[in-house]
C-alpha cells in the first residue's frame, strides 16, 4: 500500500507499507528517514491524503490519543477508531492476534 504525502522542504514523498528488513542497516536508514520527515511533514495534509484507516488504540493509552482518533473518525468517512481493552500503546505486542483479526476485518472488501 502506498500513498503520496507532502513534506514541507522535500516535495512529495511516497510512503510505503514497511514489510521489515533482513538487514539492520536498512531498518536504521528507514528510522532515520522517518525521524527526518517528522520535522518537516505536514501531518494534517498526510491525514487528508490517507486511504481508509483503522486506528487501534489501547484502552490504557493516554486520553489525548483516544480523543484525537475519535475526532478523526467522526470527521472523516474513511477513518475508523477502535479501542482495544486492557492494553496500552504497545498493543501489537500485547495482543497481536486480536490486532491481526481487526486489521483483516478492516481491509476485507
């Protein structure tokens, strides 16, 4: 999955779904690129360009995270919010099977 996202001094950047790297160096470069883009990216413009999105937020995550994603879900037809009970922001590690099931259900046509 890819989508175009404007980055202030860099023009358009294509963001691709990261599928992992067998080389630690590749992962390090990917993290450096994300860190660099974080300083220049227009986050709201990226949200505007985002495809159908599922926000899975752990119920123990900070209230502001829930509020922000609930606002996005209420204001954007292609944004879906779901709270996952009993976990925090590390929910993919705490409940990977549930996350996988919810993502598959979201992506199913």
